[in-house]
């Protein structure tokens, strides 16, 4: 499982039939050191996350379960939750949106 920030949408006119009706988002893993990760992932979004929101991203069986199609889906990365807030052990409070972080 990853914490990530939604940074974009993916538009695909041609895709596997099992992905019809699913939104695909570009997400970037969250790093606690404040640096942007160079890595990005594409995640199916069955819950309606938006640009800038922090989300929980799951993989494999958990992703297929979150998408709701069991093994009958051609995708293994999905958004399973939208984060409201994270309180880190160093005292930082991380908001659910990139604009909501506190020192």
C-alpha cells in the first residue's frame, strides 16, 4: 500500500474491456522528506478522488477487490481511500490535499 498524491487524469479511448467505466488517475507516491518522488503510477479510481488529493493506493488482490470486479479486471493498482489527514511522529500534520499541509 502507498500514500500518494493525485497529479493527473488518464484518458484512453481504447482500453481493455474490463476497464470500461473506470476512471484512471496518475498518482505520485508521497515522501516524508518533502521531496517529490520521480515515480508515478496509474491507478483505477472507483471512489472519485480529485487532483491534489492524498490517497491510499493498493495493489494486486486488494486493488481488484477495491475496483469491485474480482479477478475479472485487467488492472492491479487502485485507489482504496481518500486521506483526510496524517499525523506523523515528528509532529507534522499532513493534510488530505497538497494545499493543506502544516509545519
